[in-house]
């Protein structure tokens, strides 16, 4: 079977663009202990409905992460500041945490992102007490940039910039 366009594979995972039919799977990946969010379903539905167009336009979007046939999480990129330095986001089903899925899928997405010569970097935001997320981001090469308020709540911002001269190298390797 030929993978879908924009699909990524790792040693054990398939990342495929998330589809509107994945709504229930994505909604089930929320912690039962998390604060209720009455707008979550509407936001996730809108993301899924726009996802195919985002992949067509930008070459990235939200991927559903599968271990075999089982959805274990999601990982995505969105152009909050700029498409040349998008935001990385991810989440895992509560029973799938601590197995390396976030790091493995995040690394595949960042590798794909940096294959585009125009990309200058990637960034991410996490809650200050979420040490597990800090560790994932640091394993992916992102470094803490600042801690403070972001989108109206306490946050830690991480960033990975393309090393100087690397854009030229990426352009040569993709052209050859």
C-alpha cells in the first residue's frame, strides 16, 4: 500500500494527515483530569476541516500518530508567527505517554520541516509544570527561550533555529 501524500514513517510509527473522521480519536486523547474546555470540539473539528488545505498550501499540518492501526497521539505544525518558523504541537492518549511516541513523531515532523530551505526554525509552548513536555522538546533540540505569559496563561516557550548556513545546505541536498 502506498502511503498517503505527506505521510511520514518512523521505525514503529505511521504519521498521516489527520482527517475529519479522526475527530473522536483526537477528542479521546484528553486527560480526564484536565479542566473542561467547552470550545475544544469546535476547535478540533475546524482544524481537521482545514487540514488538507493546509498540507496543500504549506506542506505541513496535523498528523495522526499510529502505532500499527492504533491512534496513539497527534503532532502538528501551524504557522502562528510565520510559515517559515511554525509552532510545533503534540499530544498523546493518556495511556500512551512515557513510551517515546512524542519524541519519535516530533523528530520525524521536524526533519520534514527542515527539508524545506525557506524554514528558519520551529518553536513550541508548554505549561511550566509539564516537565515531561520540557524533556520531549529538549530531546528534539529545542531550547528554552523564555518563561512568562503566552496566550493569557503561564507558559514556557522553546525554540530551535536552523543553524547559519544550513538553509543553503538543505537547498542543495533537496535539489540533488
